[in-house]
C-alpha cells in the first residue's frame, strides 16, 4: 500500500520550469524593447519629415517675400505717372537765295519745347514754347504758341478746347512747321496769314457728327481773337468784334489701301482797316498706303484753295484767291520725293500775286530725325523772281504727340 507524504519532493523535470519562466520574461522584455525602439524610430522619422516639410514651406515663404508676384509688378508698371510729357524739337537750316546781300544763311530756325499732361480724368493740358531767331533783326525770341486745356469726357461726342491754338481753317494751318512734308508752308498760308500759319486765342468746340452713311464727319466751330501778333488778313481788333471760324471734315475709306478727305472752311474777322474780311476754303487729300508694302510705299496728293473778300474802305472791296497742290511719293523705306505748285494773291492789294514751284527730297531714318532738301522758284508780278535751296534737319527728343493722319 502506497502512502502519501506531506513533504514535497521535486522531480528531475521540475528544474526546467523556473528557467522557462525566466526565458519567457526575457523574451517579453525584449519584444517590448523592440516595440518601443521601433515606435521611437517611427516617431523620429515622422519628426524628420515634418521638419523637412516645415523647412520647405519656410523657404517658399522667404522666396515669395523677396520676389513680388507678377501681378503686382504689372500693376506697378501700368500705374499712371503724374509727371508731364516733355519733348523738344529742333529745326536747323542752311539756305541759298539768289537775291539779297546775304545769299547764304546757316541758322537754328526754331526750337520747340512741349509740355503736356493729363490734368485729371476730365481734361488734358498742353503748352508749346517756340525759341527762334528773327533773320531780319538777328534777335532771339520766345513765344507761347500753344497753351490749351482740352476736355476728355464730354457727352454726345463733344470736345472743348480753351486757350491759344492754331485754328482749324483748311488742312495746313493746324500744323506746325516740322509736321509739314515740305520745308516751308505754301505761299497761300504766308500771304494771307503768317509765315507759320494763323494763331488765335479763344474757344474751339468739335463734334463727331453721327450720320447714316458710316463715314467720319467732324464739325469744328471756333470763336476768339486773332493771334498775339497781327497778320496780313486779320488783327485782334480794338472793339468787341471777334474772329469766327468753322470747318467741316469728311473722311472716307475708299479701299483698304486708300482714303479720301474733303474739308470745307469759313472765316470772318476784323482787319487792320477796321472792317471785316470773309474767307471760304476747300481742301481735298488723297492718300494711298498699301497694306502689303506699308513701310516701303505711300502716296499723298493734297490740295487746298481759298477765296478772300476783304473790305478796306467804305466802298472798296477786294477779292483775292490762293491755293496749292502737292504730291509726295515714297520711293523707298526712308526716302520720299515731292513736287508742289503755289498760287496766292495778297489780301489787301488788287492784281498782285505770287507763283512758286518746289521740288523736295526727304530722308527720314527714324521718327526722330528728318533731313530734307528743297528747291523753290518764286515768280512775282510785283517783285524780283528768285530761286532758293534749303537744307533742313529736324531732330526730336522726348515724348511727342502722334502726327495727325
């Protein structure tokens, strides 16, 4: 019979139990350590990635701060400037005249200084000063030729100009000398107005006339006094009598390459004889400029005529006439040639007249330089006939208004 004892006696296999427990404990601790290490490694990797992303964002922000966006640059470039546009145009000449004591002349004919700017959204101002030399006296002088304020936003296609300006009588009178193709103005302009045309001080109103025929039509009405100096036909007048001028311009596009302009002018104003003079004018201009050879070929044919009725005494009324016709052809990109015929009476003398014929060769390398050589023969029935050769050089700097078409 087997008896059980209260005393425990270990067997041989029981010695492995504690060892297995310790091994399991070590394995568990090692696993926990690996898990912690792996978690820390992942945390470090995430932190590095986050740090890299933050650094990249900071670099982008710094680059954006150091270089303004393109839209801001474009806005700054297109912002309007408050400074006026300044320009200067010089007119230098050398001439030979077949009569007179001084047949050869070399001189600066004129220097024009222009100041122009937009006053506000409603008006634009322009001032033009002329520095020149009087060939008869040799004295240098300065004159304000243009001083105007022009509206920009009137309704119904109206525009008002106040100040001193060149009135809209005919085609040539509104131009300044450097705008004209030939070296000098037509004899008609010289005899009836001044050497460089007529000026006036007053108000000018222009209106684009709506019409059902879809062509450009402009009506100009001007009221004021004749320029600061009296001319052959008009004076400022010592009474309340004013100078009145009207002009109707009609512009037609004949083809894609050719245009035709027809103008009608009328004038009434006081004379040096304390009476009035009335003028009627007509101008016609044809221009051809092919689209295919736009910068190499062009042709202009311009004509103008006027009739003058002037009262010089109670019963004495004089009728005189004037006109010119010129043609200009562009033979190459920078070379032009032209021919002109002039006829003009005198506004206050019966029977006296001037005729002239001119030949022109003009070289225009850029828009800022012009060289022109002109030969002119003048025939008068009250003075000696003469020939004249003039070489003119025009040069300009600064911003200048575009030439009228």
